[in-house]
């Protein structure tokens, strides 16, 4: 509902009061303007909800829970749909847990610890119950910002006598989707296509979880030409709610990131975090050529027999898909 209201308000952005002359810090209206700028023109059809189980194809090799997410579930449900197709294609049963909460990342970032810990405890209960009843090899996350927080549950709840041990178990189960895929014995089909992929390394993935090479290796094994982005260690400016709370600095970071991405002359950009994907968006490299931004798992799904990412369907290029 909030996204629908934001979409209705988006055309009114120009009516918002300008920042008073001489003021250097963002005003309330600056933050509203930044928030509306991130709102898409339309929303995609909703993806599958909690309570669904997606059976493995062929021989069952494992069973995982997949975090549904909050913003990603609304803005880009196709990401988890691609993850489900890819995982089940390689023998992994996927469950979406009913009544799952927000992971607590955003409120944790803003110092609202009571809210963040309440959500963490609720999720820990759900995931622990599912693991005890039906077994879980991992809790997979396709939004690296969420994954970093869930992996940190064990620290966040270290002094909680009721949840400390459970939190350690859940944090140990939490894996980025590429981290889990990299642990499987998969013969990735080498499609030998010439699609140039600029890999944007989200801060939460490279700095928070120390996962840097693996996503690029998976893309390369699947036949994509992977390019490193200059100054890849720098933030794109999203950083949870930073692009709303500090829009001036966030925009400078975004422009610098886009210029660095454009220097690689990519056909497409891959990232592992919805915040980064929205922040970078569909941008021009200065020559009138634009590049779509998709999740790494969407490209891996496409290369192994899934549909092309929605934002890339208009391209004439297509990988020669292999069989799982």
C-alpha cells in the first residue's frame, strides 16, 4: 500500500518546497523527494508467498528456506523466483516460511534496537521450528543487506538467555545464495556468450560478509564475460536508508559508481542487493547507451535454462543456455 501511495505522489515531487538558501543539510522535503525518486512507475505482479514449498527436480540433494524479504518482495519478486527455479533445477527443495518477519536490518541501522531484536526473535522461532520439524541445510538470502544482519543475529542476541543459542544456530545456517550455490557440486554450463557483465559488489556482501570473488566466478563459469568495476570497494550510496536520510552525499556516490560502471562498457550489471540495484537503476554511460541492473542469480538462472531477466528481454543478445 505504501508503494502505491508513493507512486501516486511521485508526479507531485516538483511541488515540494526547495531547500532554503544557505542550508547545507537535507530538509524533510529533501528526504521525501529522495524517497519518491526511488519509487518505480509501476510494480510487478506479486511473487509466491510464505507457506509454499517448491520440490526439487530429480534427485533431492538438499532443503533450504529462502528469505522472502520486504522491499525486494515488492519491487523485484522475480529475483526470488529465479533463485527458486535455479535451486530446484539442481535438486534443492525450497520452502518459503509463513509469517516471516522483516529481518530487522533497517531498524537496526537506525538504532531502533528493540524493534530489530523483536523481529530477529520472531524469525529465529520460525526458522528453528522449521529446521526441527522438516530439516534445513541453510537459510538462503538473496538480499545481502539482510544476509549480513541475519548472520549477525548471534552477536545481536548474545546476552539473551532465551535466544542466544538459537541465534547462533540460525546465523550458522544463513548463507548468501551465491555462497550456497558455490558449495554445491554443479557442472555449470559454459555458454560462451559474449555478454559483458559489470559486477557491482555490494558493501554488505564484500565488506560485511567477505564474499568477493565467488559471485564473479559463478557468472564466469556460466559463460559471461565478467568485468570488475573500478573503485569497487566504494559504496553506491544506497546503504539501507542512507540514500533517503543523506540524499546529497548518496547522489554523489551514485554518480561516481555509475561512471565507474560505465567505464567497463557493460551490456548488463549484476549485483546481489536490491538496495544497490534500485540506487544504480537504469543509467546512461554518456554515449546514449544504457545498461539494465539485475541480480546475479537471475543471470545464473538464465544461463542454465531459465527465462531472461525481465529488464533484459529486449536485448538481441542471449546466452546459449545449457542443461542442468
